[in-house]
C-alpha cells in the first residue's frame, strides 16, 4: 500500500490514530492535488459558506507551511476540486 492508498478515505486534519470518518459528521471528498482522496469535514458548513478552502499541507509544492487550494464542485457539493498550491502565510 502506498501513501496515496493509505490516505484515501481518511479525514483531513484528524489525529492519525483516529482519522476515520464518523457517522454523525458530513464530509466532502478532496479530488486531485496533494490531498486527493482525503475527506473534509463539512458538517457545520452551509451552501452559503465560501466555496473554496486553503488547507495547510506539507506535501504540496511549497512543503511545510504551504497551502493547497480546493474549490467546491458546482455540480456536486460533496466534492472539492484541486486548483493549485500556494506558499503559507509569511
């Protein structure tokens, strides 16, 4: 099993020991980019929330402290598509 297979279906930002999805939470799948296959907890989000998220990751183009941008798919609110990486805040 490679790293991509290991990460698929795990929750972004969750503790490594407890990164499985929970039945009482709602998730969107991150599609493409460095976080492909991870789930983003959107339980407290509504359709009026911003449609893009910048998530911190060490495995993107800018390494530790960098961010990767995902945009909610217009045709499927349960998927966020990768748009690129950016450096972290100065």
